[in-house]
């Protein structure tokens, strides 16, 4: 990736980090603690969008998954992962993503082109995606605790639900993808 593109991605991440900070400061300094459901949902959605975007943009330009050790990405208990994915309905989430985002072949080819090199790229992309969603999940969880502490329980609850759907489910899905690839990924 070109240097200019990487600089723009870092700037986008910094911008979203600043927007996340500004949103938190505005909420904490607000005189009102009561919001309509729609307003609370809007703040919760923006908080998730901004904070997740911080890690998404930087992950588009850099191998951010390397922040965590290789052992983190190995699936230690495939049977437990399968149980949790089944219990939480991760396959339904995957189907939704296929319909909403990844249904077009052009979008899917970015991650897997059907070759051995494509398998390595797919594993790389799952790690990148998983790291970005994990970092966002943790940051948003902390921000929700701060909001609840300051009396914004409704926003904190809505943001937590959005966070679980928008970040925990993708983490589980990426781990499930790597588990399913298993030996095939080792051969490539």
C-alpha cells in the first residue's frame, strides 16, 4: 500500500479517535442525563461507529493483528468454539453479512480468490478483522462503564448491545473461519 494511503488511513483513525473523545466529553459534561430512546440509540450507535472505525482504518493499512501474540489466534478448543457459535447464532449473523455486505463476488474475492495464496490472505484478513473488533470491543466496554458511572445507563446499555453484536459476533465468526480452515491453512 502506498505511503499516502497509509497516512490517510492513520489520519482517519486519529479523526475517529478524536470524535469518540469529543462525544464522551460532550455526554459527560451535558446537564441532561435523560434522553429519548432514539437519541440514546443515536449516541450509542455513533460511539460504536467511531470507536470501531479507529481500529478498522488503521487495520486497513497496517498488520495490526501482530500486536497480539501468535498463540492468541490459535483455536485451543474447537468444540467449545462450535458450542458458543451455535448457542449465540453466529451462523445467522454470517448469513446476514452475506446478504448485506459480502453477497457480491467482488467483495468476497478481496478475502479469498480460490488459490493457495488466497487461503493465506483469508487467514491474514480474519486475524486483522478479529484484532480490530477485539480492540473495539474492549474500548467500547470501558467507555460504557464510564457512561454508566456518569448516569447514562440507557446509552451504556444500548451501546453495549450494539458492541456485542458489532464486535463480539465478528470475533467469533473470524475464529470459526480459521477453525474450519484448520489443516488446509497449514498446507498453504
